[in-house]
C-alpha cells in the first residue's frame, strides 16, 4: 500500500449516501477519525508526514468534505495530528517510545510473600484530598459523570420505597431490580446470565475479595499479572497468601505459554486476572489467548477470578470478550462494578461466581449481611431508562481523547527516554523512566507541589517497578492539567540531572 492512503477497514466508498441522516452523522466522523488513528498507530503515516487533503479523501472515500474536516478536528483534539497554516494537517511527532514487555528474571515465577500494605496505605491516603491534582487516582472526574440525572432519579423514588429500604435489610444476594438490570446489560459479552447468577457487592474490590476468600485460604498461592493493581496485592497480603507474578506485555497481556509453565511448576490455588484494559498496563488478552488460558485452567479445575471493571471503556469498535463468556465449567468468578463508568460513591458492584456461588453468598452473609438498597435502586433505575448506553458512548470518547492528550503531554514534558503504554481502553497509562530513577522520590516532591502520582513500587511484591509510575487518564483535559504534567516533568528532569542523565 502506498504511503498516504487510508487502510481499508470500516469506511468503504459508496456506503454513505447522505450527510443529512442525523442518527449516524456523529458516528461517521468519529469512525473515520478512529480509522485514520489506527493507520497512524500502525505506521501507515509517519510522524511529521502530511495527511491527505480534504478533497483527496472526499474523492477516495465518498464522504463529504465537512465529515472529513470534522474527523481531522477530532484527531487534533486527541493530540494525534496538528494543523499547519496554509499547509494542511500533519501527524504529530510523538517522542515517547512504546513500552512493551518489562524484562523479568526466572525468580519471578516462584511464590513470594507480599509486603506492601504499609507503604501503599501511606501513598493512597494522599489520594483522598480534593486539593491535589489526582494523577495517581483511579476514577473519572466528576465532570464526566451524569450526576444531575442520578440525583433526579434519587428524588423520584417514592417515600414509601425509601422508608422500606431504610427500615429493612435487603436480600443477601442483592436488590432484585439491580440484578435483573445487570443481567440485561451483560447480554452478548459475558454469556447469558440471569439475576439468579448475580450477587451484588459494595464495588468491584469487595466482589474480588469475596471470590478470593471463597476459593483460597491462608498459605495458598495466587497467580496475578505483573505489574498488578496494588489493591490485589494488599488483599493477598491481608489474607496471608502467597503470590506468583506473571510478567505481562503492555499490548497483549500474559502469554499463554508462560501461564501454562507457571501453573505447571507451582501449586496455584487460583488466578486473579484483569484481562481487559489491565490496571496498570492497559493491556487486553486476545480472545484466542483467553480461550487457551481458560482451557489450561479447565484441565486443572483452576478458578479464574476475572476483574472486568474497565471492560466498557473500550476505544475501538467492539467490546473485548471475557473469560466468563467462554466458561462452560463454572470456574470463572466474574467481577465488575460501575465505579469507573458511572458513580464511584454509590459503591455498586457485582460478582457472577459460577459454581462457587453458594460459597461467595456465605462469605457476604458472614461479613456484611446485605448491600445498600437505596444506592442500588438508583443505579437500576438509571440502567432501565437506557441512559447508561448513551452515557458510556460519550464517556468512552472523552477518555479516549483525554488519554491521547495526556500521553502527548507526557511525551512533550518528560525526559526523552521516557516510555509509555498506548492502551486501547481503560483509564491509565503506565510510564517507565530511566532505571536509575526512584519514583518514590518523585512522589514525595510532587506531593509537596499538590500533585499525586502512583509509584510503580506498589504494583509488585518485588522492586521491579521502582522507576515506573501510573497516570490517571480519567481527569478531564484542561490547561491546568497540562501545567500539572509539565511541572511533574520538570521535577523528573531534576532527578535525571542529579543522576547525570540526559533529559
């Protein structure tokens, strides 16, 4: 294919006849922008290369000049291209090299005790202040959440329902209306489930906690992908369990061959995996690899706890598959919540524990008895209006644009040898600095300037990621955010200078 041509894909000449069809006009330019962005990411257009003119794409694709111009403006907002006066649009030069699979040693395949809780607790306490720029947090900013709609729903609940909810415990399994709404929402991506398969929880982490306690106990070994969500490590530490960390690729997650080797050489009791937009790498295990991993687990009846909390925040055209959708033996304990997509404060999560349902229910009954009915009524009513689908489409596009802008800002303001991930969904980027740099020192200096980051050291039970950090892309893009990233970049460059490293 010649340079400067659009790769064949979802946009086909002649398939769009009129720009007056309002139901699809908003998606047409976004689809084109996605297609051009994919070409850029795959190297079809080189950094600094001029993109085809509006007129050329009009003739090539059969789309209106207006639609193509909107697509270019969309890409400009994402930070992928730039307009040059009287010249056209060009691919922006992104100086940051991609980060792929972190180098690891053979000792990482062996069980180890986790000891990060004290350090993690200190770091996480700094994420509670609203005076801090939350680059280290893990939630979307309030501007992206439909707070007014949720508030109206809360006000519309009849007083009789509120009185009943306040005066009684809910069913241990959870509010039936919410479970039914979730079952309908999950049709097509997590297999056919009914409300009887679902147990509601106070967020996804509680779902994971209940499932882990149901399948493993003190002294057992849990397999995780590394780097790993720090709360998983904290949980494993508190439950007196061991961990085996399997290195993941920032693009495709864990390798099935590595997975088979790890479960063959160790007495693994359960796997705790985050296969779609993994926290913090943002990786996605392909459907093919998921099937292979699940087949390996099936031969051993090895439970897989699947955290799919960011599965709805995909940047492409299709939601990635889940382990649960391929689970025929009930060994997948699926966990998710609306904390990343709708309202963190309403603490609405759920588990689909398969053959372990009775054990998970008993764990919930023995620890909390029931979940807050009122919160879950609000969410179920929101889902039943159809508003969630409209909201999540808008949220995906917003976070996709924010991720592009933040990645570009990191490339512009951090040292030249900085490596970053380029996630296909979720709300994080993982950043690797020179190995001589200790991001705990950066964390302390940034904290003094009212900026929070998440140091990589708490994303492993070892010291493999002392030079790494995670950045939240759920923050609405603004000049203030760019200034914060620029300040963080200056702090990092000062550490480079102390180590006599080029910036």
